[in-house]
């Protein structure tokens, strides 16, 4: 073996649909480009779907075991209204109520106008700001739990592949996540990768997409 590639799929933050899209793309790429001296391993936050192997069928079968983590699905089902992303929730917790802060304004508008937010106490004094602030703290806390689990698993993959000979690459397939609260842990992973000459690259499983609300 001359080249080791670890595909780490962030099943805590990516949806099932996006993971299936990334899975199919990986399957097509590896089927066309895998060389006899290549070894590929498939990893997620919770399990090792395949150890490093050059067997195309084993890689294919491992990729098709890929699904969003049950923890991610549980959090999605329990999502409250307004629907706050981890980044929007972080902005809300960082700044007190200010109508000039986009994160706050978007959440307020959704709470007042989205029929799904009918239970939000918009007419009471100090509301819906107080409700949104509490929701944002809960979203940030959940996100931090996922970040710690993700970085712990990613760190284990980097440590494992660093023991292999030849060229070593970890491909992080993730829509992204907030890591500021775990910067020390993240720095440790980067430092280990640098000292071991492991290259970490990343791809968004959604591919090229327009995420603006009214974009064409």
C-alpha cells in the first residue's frame, strides 16, 4: 500500500439525503479511480464501517451502510420553532436583544409569522425575545455535545491513519459545525495531523448549492 484514504462522514450534522448524495459520489469516484496500491477506510462519528481495504466490493458495501446518526435524527425531530441553526443560535447567545442583529430579527419574524410557531408567547411582555434566548441556549448546548463527539471520533481516525505507511489523507465530509467551544480539542487534532504528515481535507455533502432564502 502506498496511499491511505480515510473517508470520515459527519453523520451528526449531515442529513440522510445529503449523506446519500455524498455516498453515491464517493462510490462513483472510488470505482473509477481506486488503484491497486490504495487503501480506503470508511468512518463515521459512531462506528468504523470499513477498515482500510483495497477491495472495491467491501468499500461499496460499507458506503451503503451510511446513514444519519440516530442522535442527529432525534435532535431534528425535537426541533422547536423558530428553527434555529447552530450558528444563528450562537449569534443570539452572543448578543443581547438588538433589532439590528440579523440572527435575532430572523428569529423574531419567524416566531411572529410562521404558523408552526403558534405556541410561542409573542404577545407577552419581554416575549418572544425571552423564549428565543432560552431556545438558542438549548440549541447551542446540543450542538456542543455533537461537536465534542465529532472531534473525538475525528481525532481517533487521525491517530489511526497516522500509524499507516505512505501517503495519508483524511477527507472530512461535513456541512460544517461550530467548534469554537472546543478549540483546544480541535487544535490538538490539527497538531497531531501536522506532526504525522496527515493531510485533512473537507467537502460539503450538499455539493454546490445556494443556501440564501430567496436566491435563484
